[in-house]
C-alpha cells in the first residue's frame, strides 16, 4: 500500500475467529491508512479481508484497550482490536 502524507499508522489486533477467517498466523498488523474513524477502518478491513464480510458488522472494536460502541476518531499510533461475536450457552 502506498503511503501518503495524510496517512496514519494503526495497530490492528485480530482475535479468535477473525484471525481464523482470514487465515493468518500473526494477530497484529500495522495498517497505514487514511481512514480516521472506526467506521471507515471497519470498511477498509472488509475490503482487505472479504472473508470477514459476514461478521464485520457484529465485530466489537476496542481502541487502545477500551471498548467503543459508536464511530470514534482514530489517531496515529492507536491500537484497534477486532473482537468477534461470542457464541455459546
């Protein structure tokens, strides 16, 4: 991905089924992105990893280890964790 002067660097952490769905061994990736909100970042992740399309809308995000439940702004150096929906009973 080409970086621009407007891009920021976000650490994205994939947990459990998110990591399994995209078939990766590592759970942390650095995204160079121009997306500056959690909503935009989710859209970019969906574009990069189509295998997550079926669950992306039900994934909860944590920004810098705090759950966020609405669209929030992102800053250079933030960590965003993708927490898949839980199942069980």
